[in-house]
C-alpha cells in the first residue's frame, strides 16, 4: 500500500493486519513529530517496524 499524503510505501503482508496497522500508525505519528521523511515502512516483520528514510540530495 502507499500513503496518499506522503507517497510512502508501506509493506504489511497478509496476516495480523490490525496489529501491524496500529504499529504503522504509531511510526507515522513519530516520523511526523520529528519531521523525518520516510521512503519505505516495512511492517511485515513479526515484532518490529522497519523504516527506510528518504535521503536528502
């Protein structure tokens, strides 16, 4: 899936979607509060959310 507002790609897989969506929501809130720009958010892992940040040119 892709977030419309920012264009960030989100990978969640097919199982435990509700739990992973809650984790992604927390990560997105954190990134916005710290003013980080993410490129990919990978919530496909069982206990973690991996964020790849956007590199500044």
